[in-house]
C-alpha cells in the first residue's frame, strides 16, 4: 500500500509565506474610498494566492503531493456588504496559476470550510450562510480550473439536543444541494458529536466519500476499531461523487486525517507532532485491503511535523516499511 502524507495550509519551514492574511470588515469600512478598499482586499488576496503558489513549489521540491488550502485566501469574500464583488474574476490569473501548478504536478488539494459551515442546523439563516460558504469554496476551486477530485471536507455538525433529528436534517439538506456542491464534498467524523459509525452511515446513504479522522475516532467511538470500519469507508470512495468529472482520471485514493493528542489532560487537542507507531499500526491494519491512501497530518508544526514523521518512519525500514521519497512510504502487509 502506497501512503502519501500531506499537511494543512501553513508552513513552519518556509518563512513569510502565510496564505491567510486578512482584513477585518471594520478596517474595510473605515476606508473612505470603497473602490480603493476593494483593491486593497484584492491585493491581500493576491498575496495569499502568491504564497499558496510558493508553498506548492516547496511541496513539489519535497515530494509532498497532498495539501489543504487555507480557507482564508479571500478576505471578506462572503460578507453581506460585498455581494457586488467578484474576487474570482478579479483574481483570475492568480487562481489559474495555482490550479495549473496543481494539475501539472498531479497534486491532491482540498479545503476544510470552518466550523460555522453546518448543514445539521435547525436555523434557516445558519443553513443559508453555510451553503453560501460552500458555494464560495466551490467557486475558488472552479477558478483554479480543478475538477471534482478537489474536495471540500466538512463535519456533520451539532446534535442540538436530538441527534437523530439533526442527522435527518443533515441528510435532507445535503440531498437538496446542487451536484456542483455535492460532487466536491467529503464528510469527516468529529471528536465530540457524530462519531465514525454515525458519519459513515450518512456517507453511505448520501453517496458521499468519508474521510476517517483516526484521532477523532480514538476519542469518540462506540467501542469499534477503526480498521473494522475500513472496508465500508473504502467503498464510499467508489461512489460517483468521489471521483473526477471524467472517469478517465486515475481513481482518487481514500483519505484519512491523522494527529496525536496534545496531552493526557487534553486528548482532543492536536500535538505539535504525530506519533509514528499508532499511525503505523492503523496503516498496517488496512494495507491488505488498500492499494493507496492519502494521509492529511493535522499537527501543529504542519510540514515540520511531516518531515519529523518521515524520519520516524525510517526507523521501521525493513520492518514492512519502504521509504519511497520525502513524503511517501510503502506499507508491506
């Protein structure tokens, strides 16, 4: 089984390359010339996209093929006061440059819209804003020219005191989404509310692939082992929504999230690094059933944690682990 590792948004290795520079609406509205204020927003966004491209070049240099974009590329893009602004057209060249690099180097990229994007909500205004945020993330991927293999990963959301009702709302709200949004979705189990079996049931019902977060599963479970769920999770990645618009592309491998607990007193928090052995044990357990899997590391030290993990995996060479490059291994069952 070939395993590729990636990281989230920011680099702790490349200096001065934040893709998440922002502007508050208070600052925006304090500028007397609105056109100049919009140009300032576009300048910040262009800088974020430039730094994203710098990080992608860094990733390519170190064989990192899995990367999550920052959701803060475009400051205030979904603010009610800026509905007349079309940042995707204004920054067309910058988006295209990012997308072209991704396609040229066959990278797997994604977004993870923030926790305010909740499709289990009972509040119509929250649902409206959540769908607007998903449309925004789809628009960014479309502006990059990326197909349906580039995903937006979300949690199911809150239970609101009645988990079965929340799950049913989620199912209804997802079913009502246009295919342009659904084909880019993946769902992830969380560490407090919707656990892995519950999330998996929704993924199976809706035909949406599931991203298994093994850290979340360790702290929020029904006694199941994550490997026991894997055959069903793997099958969710065979659904039509899992793949590209054209099935001529190589199949998209399943994806998991991995991190380590921050401490015994804060088991849900993410540590700076990822401890190699528990992750390796899980990978070994699914290797007989899986040809390829991509692992998004959610450690605080980002790419620094990825490089440290690869050094730890080198200690297992000859013990069912083969190092393929700077960010990939082969697990031999």
